[in-house]
């Protein structure tokens, strides 16, 4: 893969890498450093060592397309297409508080949308917390349609109601009938 970067509004460059074994310690640290506000808008996944090892294996095997955005050695962004081998993968992004509002979400989304298009996917689904209006507006701007609300299970076992969105990449594509929950 060609080296990818993201650029903040202030011109800082972040390196983008596929999730790998070298990120095993820094991914949980990324999550735990999020503010409560960020955790309230980015559905938490499990970040224990065994689950992170599974995420890494799934990324390496291309079962999921998982990326991290790095500032130096620190993960400041985490974005993915779960179930990448399915016709309609599930998209998610999370950003460290200090990097929010820097124009990075759209850049992350474009990488994931391009990956899905290049792989011939039918469409992409995502969910977003109901109070996350900023993300909802970004997703709509990028062509996602709000198709209803769903119950989603978080990594800690809680059920939350989220907005369900769909982006058709092929004419006639329809949303999946998946159950929404963490992949691991």
C-alpha cells in the first residue's frame, strides 16, 4: 500500500497505517485517553489484550480494514470497515479530542470509501450516536442516507440506540440485515 497521510487544518501531517502488532499497546491507550464526551459519541469497543489481538489478526488477514492515524508514535485516530469481506462492510471512525475539528474525519471517510469502491463493495453502513450531530452532518455530506435507528451493543455489553446510515456504492444496493454489535 502507498503511504497515506492525513493533514490537519493547521498543516500537521499524520501518518496512516493498517492496524498491526506494533499498535497492540497504543490502541487501548488511545481509547482510554478519550474524554467522556468523545466516548459518548464514539461507541466504545472492547480494548482488552485478547480483543485487541483479535482486531490485529482480523486487520492483518483483511477480514476487517482497520487503520490508525499516528502523530509520532501515538494513535490519534482509529477508523475501520468491519466485515470487509462482506458486500456491505460497517464503517466507524474515532478521533482523539485534541485532533477533533481539524478536518480529519472526512479524510478518514474518503480512505474507507475508496477502499470499499476499489474492492467492488455494494455499499457501506454505519451507525452514529443520536447526539453526535457533527458526525451525522459529515456522513450526510459524504452521501450517506439516514435509514432509521438501530439497537447497537457496545463493547462493554450496553445496548444503545443509534442512527443507522447507508451509502450505496452500486446502483440498487440496499442496506444489510445485520445485527449491530462489535465484531469480536
